C-alpha cells in the first residue's frame, strides 16, 4: 500500500505511516489534555464494531481486544451495534438499523432494559479485564457513546458494587479525535525519522 500510494502521488512510499484507528482515537483524546499522561488510560470506540487502545506514558497503542473471549462470544459481540439490533429483535420482535433510533424510545421499558444490560455488560468487561491491563481511566468514543446517559447508571453502579475505581469519561473531541491522533502520530514519526538521519 505504501508503494502504491507513493507511486500514485509521485512520492517516496516511506513517508507514509499507518496507525490503528482506535489507537489514533485515544492519542487524539490524550492530545486534548484532559487526561494525565502518566495514567494508564484505555480508549474504547463502540459503534459498528469495537475498537480498543491503551496508553502508557502518553503513547497510545492498539489493544486488539475486539476478538477476546467474553461471556458466550467475543468482546465485539457485546459492544457493537450488532448486539443492540439482536437484542431488540429478540426482545421486541422488531428490526432496527442503529442505536440512535433507540435513544428516542428511552422510556420504553424494553429499550431501557437493553441499555441497562449493555451498561452492566460493559462494567463486567472492565472488571474482568482490569487485572491484566490495570486501567485507571477509560475514554469512550464511537456512536454508541452518544447514548452514554442511558447506560451510565448501570455501568457506574456495577463498577461501584465491585469496588472497581476506574474513571469513565466520554470523548470530548468526537470524530475529530482520530484525525488529531493521526496527526500526532505522524508528527512523532516524522521527528523520530529526522533524528535518525
């Protein structure tokens, strides 16, 4: 891909650098300055799929947790739009295309229960994986994070009941976080290469 990009743009392919989108998301959030760079911060993008990244000393890397075993499937089976679509179909016999359409029906007891279960599942995931990763703070992004108010009570309650003191916050940069993180990575990569030369 580097060679193809370089060839089509008339540039040296070596100037192109690739980064995982979840890692770019977290790097962008760290760039915003809201988190202490000395903390072990995790970033999760929850939307069409599940992206995960971990930052230590201010540098974010892909955590690749989407395919990790969780409950009766994988992490992504429980934290993606696909899970919501399945739950609505199973519990209400209806078909929805996205999570946003459910936020308008938050007073529906079934929809409320789905968001409650999502929050509890997310807390269980954090609690289960915490010993291996030692997250001190979690930043949530992706389209499902826009519905945080609907699953936050169950998430925070379950974490508190387990004595798990992970801090949770929702992305402040939204979709711009990925772009800012990519720019930050490119800048660091460029500086490193220039020092070598």
